[in-house]
C-alpha cells in the first residue's frame, strides 16, 4: 500500500482524512454533495499511515449517519474488478469496517452489502469478522456454503481451510457452522477445526531458536544469522543472554559490544543497557560513533530504555549533540527528566517540528514530555502539531499535552475533540471541554446514549452529566 496523499489541514478533505472533530463539524455545514464526496474519498482511499492502529471507521460511519449517506460508492468500490487483482486487505478493510458500524446502527443496506461481499469478495474474511459481531445466526448460516466453496476439497484445499479456521479472528461463524444441520458442512468444518488444533500442537512441539544450555557465543551467532536473512533478532537474543550469561561471560559480552558482528554488537548493547552495566553508556556512545546504521539504531534504543539516574544525567550532557544520540537524549529527558529539563525538551520539540515536520516519529515522546513537564511555552508548537499531523494518535497526544499546558484548551480544541476519531481523544475532551458551549452539552448527551461509544469515553461523559442529563 502506498503512503496516502493528505490534503491541507484547512480543507474539508484534509480535516476528514486526519479524523479531526472539525472535519465532522465542517461536513455538517457544507453542501451535502460536497461533504459526501469528501467522505467517500476517505473511505475508499484509506488516509491512515498506519491503518492497523489508527481509528477512522466509527468516525466515518457516524458521519454517514448524520449525512444520511448512500452506500453506492462503497458498493462500487468493493465489487470493482480491481478487487480480484489487488488482494491487499488494506484496499477494502476500512470500507468493510465502516459497513460493520453502520450495520450495528441498524442500517440494513450495510448488513446486506457485508453479506454479499462475504460471499463473493476477495477480502471475505474481514467481512465475515464484521458479520460475526453483528449478524444473526440465520444470516451467518446462509454464508456457510459460499464460504466453504472457496476451498477445494483436495488435500491442499482442506489444509488451507484448516489454517483459515485456526487463525480466524472471530470464531463465531465457524463454531456455528460446526453444528450446521447440513451434514456435509458440519463434518467439513469440524475436520478443519481438529486439523487446526493438531497443527497448533505440532508447532508448539517444534520450537525454533535458542535452547536451554546455549552458550553466549551461540546466542550471538543466532542473532547474526537473523541479520543475514533480514530479521532483527537482537531483542530476543538479549533476553536469551539474561538466561544463559553469568558474571564470567561479561568480558566476552563487552568485547562484542565494542567490535562484534552486527548481530552480536546489537545484542550485547541491549543486554548491557538492560542490566545497567557500568560500561553501557560508554559503549553506546562508541557504537553511535563507529557502528553501522543498524548498530546505531540498536544503541540509541538501548539508551532510551535505561532508567538509572546516571543515564538521565548523561542525557543532559548529550542533549545538545546534533546526531541520533542527541535526539534520543531529548526523548529520555522528556520521559524521565525533571522540571530543570524543560528547556532542552522544548528545544528538542521545536527542532523536531522544524527539521522533520509534524509527523516526525520522535514527536510522540517529546509531545508527551511537554505535557508531563507542564511546559506552557510549548503550547504554540503543540497546537501546530495538533492541526497538521496526519496521525490521529499523535494528535491525541498533542491534545493531552495541551490540556496540561494551554489554558484555552477547554474552550478551544477540546470542543472539536468531542467528535475526534480516536476514543482516547474524545475521553480527554469529555473531561475538559467547557459546557458553556451548547454544542458540548448536546454532544456529551449523544455520546452518553450511543451504544457504539467506548466505555472509557462514557465514563468521562457521565462525570460531566448530572442524573437528569444536565451538564455540570
């Protein structure tokens, strides 16, 4: 999947792509055709940089309801000939998740579309998972025959069916089909369930990787084998060292951290940092100066994991370095520094936005640190990150930091956050939005009554709503 093209944050499309609350508010006041066109664009061209963790489906489903939106565009997208050519689930996953939420709100057309796609679409397993949560037994039973027909009845097809049943995210349909009154369906599903259980048992009996009794050298060799085949194994290898290494092995581990193979060096640095070895910081600094990019990354990661006061003191000295270790030092101070570290954290935050933009990965930690340390001077930068980032998770972190640093948050961004796509952001808004705005009162009441809303959000809402649903 290619990185999505995100429209400017001041446009309706850009707001909806980001999942901002203002996107919904603007869509509801825009011409309906324009709003639906922008909404369909988002649902059919997933705007998320990380579609596996960022939320959009409930956000878009609610907007379809508010706009009384038709599902013709989604139907055309799902059953386009490209569905056969592009089997990546990210092409249709967002649309199917939106249909799932719409079905839970009682949209029968969404339920029918999910059923049809589960029977005939390429990404049928996702559609079946959505139906497993929302459809009745009769609807699911009707899908047994078309779903099973996807699998050949030869040995290869039965093995594929067993793997599908074993790995199913939502097992309800398969359990229902195992008790199907049609003997041919029930027998085949039960056989697949048994084969999947046996396969899982066999895999557990054939573990790969380190074994009890391995030496330090064997662990290093295993980590290097991972490097040679493109798999980073230094993190599990460092955990293995914890089990197999003794005090007598320290010289070998320190030497590996200085000049070992890439896999051994990464493993040794991680192990020494996690065990708070007295030489770990010097070895990390040396690795950043002389190591390969993979070694530098492992050294920086190892340093950021260190919790000792010595590591924090060293971070204060490294914070002005113009390299990866200096950036890591800023993040360490953001996580574990004190009030005296506000200036270097603010400087790191500003430099990250200036140099890498509002989506820089380092901002996640620095934004949290600005809020934790109560850096009021950071509010303008945090507002910029909030407005411009394409990551709804980072925007939520910026909202949390603004709640701690910006006195105007309750009457500003907190209001639009009540419509945000991320439940954690809506929870922050529910606790901070000023109820003098009538939109806030009505939104809190609606969230309190919405069965699709997350429990944490509703708990926060009820803390602001009286027994007779009067905002306090």
